[in-house]
């Protein structure tokens, strides 16, 4: 089946605008993760969804960041009032229940805030 | 605070060389250590290591874990230009499903 997909692949926005990034996980994967990767940095965990449980939001850097996952499938990461330091590649990954070690990553969305 | 440290940050070699990438960690409730290869945007899974001293091997790539000294190495023999990528190390703790990533090692292999 298809892998993890993300859209858009690239997004350029002006400082202060809101953006929405979308992730479509692999069918049957109950776990979904969002990461951020700034230039030259490793992956920074943002948020984790597991089935119907409350999401683990401990990695969200500020209250401008939020995410939801509708129907246990597609997820949207929203960044409000974007700042230049939000510029990064946002990666989504999914995995089977209890197999967080084998996460399948999407191609990412490159966000540039001007 | 849990952390994963990779070294070197970058490495430039010629085709045919052998390279060793290092990953050290400080994590409570260690469950496993993972290696990923990131060529453009999406990391791809390489190895999962849970036990000390048992080498995992896939073609020219191999990896081993030392849980006493808290580190792992990733070896690539007879490197090829297609090995050029960022290699990410991550640790999977027991008490959470969040992976903790290192900053990666950028490997460049020139002909």
C-alpha cells in the first residue's frame, strides 16, 4: 500500500499568518507522530497520537502549535501566527501499535516563514 | 534529561573507504536503539538494536550496541556515493513511545 503522505511539500508564508500541514498515515497504523527538523538539526518530537488515547503534546514548543487527528487517520498540524523560527521541515511518521521503533516517515513539508 | 549524541557531525570520504559513525546515549528505561538513513526528507529505517554485542548486518552496513558503555556504532564498508546521507540515531525508551533522536552525522562520499 501507499506510504505516509504529507501536503503541501513546500509552504512559504508571511510572518504572522497561520498554516496547516497535513499528514496521511499508512492505513492500519494506529500511531502517528509529528517531528520538526531545523537546518542541520536532528528530529525534534512535537506530538504523538495513539489510537483514541489523548495525544502526547509534550513536545509542542508553544501554544501557537496544535494538532488534531480526525477519525484516527489523517492529522493536521496547525501553526498560528507563524514566526521566522518556525521555518523547518515538518515530518510526520506512523507506526503500528506497540512498534514505535519502526516508524515510517512521510516526505515532509518544508515551511519557510518570511 | 534523556539525550542522544552523535559523532562526528559530518564526514567526507572517498568511495571505497570504510566509515564508523558513533552514537552515545543517556536514557532512563532504555528499550532499543535505532539507526535511520535520511537522504532527502524522509528517514528510512536501518536497524534496531536491543541487546549488547549482537551485530546487525545488512549488506555493507553493520551496527552493534554496547549497553554497558551506552553507545552504538554504525559501520559502512566499501562506501559508495549512494551512501551519502544523514545517518540518524534514536533511542526508544520503555516508558514512552517517543523516540529521542540525535542530531545526525552527515556523510558525503565522493567518487
